[in-house]
């Protein structure tokens, strides 16, 4: 079942429905890490963006986006933005990441001062690297 077909704009999913749809322990790991580390609460928003249309989960700290999570059946993606202002530090950190994150980071070019990394979270190493990238957002 497609996420957009299940939950139209006027049919907001509950956190329990999102968790059941994703059905991955990595979802809980990431959400728990974000809420406990940054003292933030998730906010459900509906995106009309053609690339990832539908309900997503946003985490913000002091008005600044930490990441946006996109539910998929059996998995999810995390959008993390890397700014040009901390490029040197992130470039150094990327060398310590798993191959998937390295490849993704190197394939995406800076545009208007940032890289938008849409990360498929499917392993603990990808999750850990994503959490480290989020630290650069704070």
C-alpha cells in the first residue's frame, strides 16, 4: 500500500499508524535519539512536494530544521541538509561514514549553499551516520 493512498492530506496518521506502516526498530531508535538528545518533539506535516508527497515527520530546534523523516512501507528516509558553512567539518566526517553515506554525499552537489541528503535508513550504521550528520545542524 502506498503512503499517499493511505493518508490523504485531510487524513492525518497517528504516530502509531506511522510506526506500524514503517515496521522497523530503526524508526524508534532515530526518534528516541532525536527527542532525548535535542529535547524536541516530532511534528507531522503534509508535503505537496512531488518528490515526497504525503505526510512526513519534522524535527526542529529553535526554528531550525534538524531533519525530516519520510515514511515508506517497511522503511523510511531522512532528509538532512548540509550547509556550506560547515562543509570542511562535514567533509572530514564523511570519510568515517559507511560507504552508502560517502557515495550519497559525494554524488550530490552543493546548490544555493547546501546539500540535501535524502538518506534511506536501512541499517544501524546508516542510522548512526545520519545522527552524526544531524549534529552539524544544531
